[in-house]
C-alpha cells in the first residue's frame, strides 16, 4: 500500500499561528503594568493645614516666604524728599506773593477811586468858587461903575479936591476905571505931588495886570 505525501502548507500555517500567539501574550504582559499605573487615581493634594510648620505647599515657589506681602514701590530717597519739600516751600512762597499782589491791587484801586472822588470834589469846589468870584466881580464892577460915573459928572476942580484926600487904593480903582480924558482933567487940577504919586502907582498897577507896554516906534 502506497503512503501519501504529507501536506506542508497546513503545517506551516499552524506553526506561524502558534508563534504569533506566544508573542501576543508576551506583549500583553509587558504593557499591563503601564496601563495599571495610568488607570490608577492620582493622590489628592495635601491640605495646607495638615502640612508641617515651615513646609511649603506643593507647587509653591522654592525660597518664597509664606504669608509674604506683594512687592511695593521703593521708598523716597532723602534727595527726592528734600527736592519735594523745596518745591512745596516755593509753591507756598508764590501763593503768598500772589495774595500780597492781589491785596496791593485792591488797595491801589480803592485809593484811585478815592482820588477820583477827591478830584471831582475839587473841580466842583473850583467851579463854585469861580462862579462866586464872577458874581462878586460883577457886583464890584457895578459899584465902581456907579462911583466912577459920579466923579465923571463932577467938575475937575471939585473932583480934584476929593481925590487929594481920598485913600490911595480907592483912588487908583476909580481913576483906573474912568475915561482917560476925564481922569487927565482931574489929575491936572490935583496937587502936583499927589497927582505924580497917583500916576506912578497907576502905571505900576496896569503894568502888573496887563504886562509891559510895547515900546514906542523909533524909541
């Protein structure tokens, strides 16, 4: 009886399948510890209260003191403090000067107002005195006019007798207001010394009042 030849292909397939199974089991055994560690729950953070004194909580910066305040601005240096104080004193001095200038301006304005009021009062007084002086001059002129008219109606000899004994101030005022022709006739009838004195004083009076007479032509 003839023995059939064995089939090699099925045997090869079975050997490769067994080898693949063995490698799969080894790979699973190698990966199992890592998967177990990854699936395990992470430990909860330890409360700060349960930490020992002086221990830093997890994640805290190494070297940072517990309970330290946040960093603040640097303190003012002595030079800066001196500068600030000097600026403050300068500002106070400027404020004081400004207040003094304001007060001085107020005083000057008040003095100017009082001066204007005084000037107005003086002008009013001057106007009043001028009006009184004009009225008095008119009254005097009216009185002298009547007296002059009286002497001008008299005869020169009669008037000359009165003029020789009349007060000099009154005589000068009368003769100064008389017509030149009538005054010359009376002076001619007066005593020579009295007539000469009246002429000299009358000339001085008119020179002082009206200014020096212009020089004669050819003189």
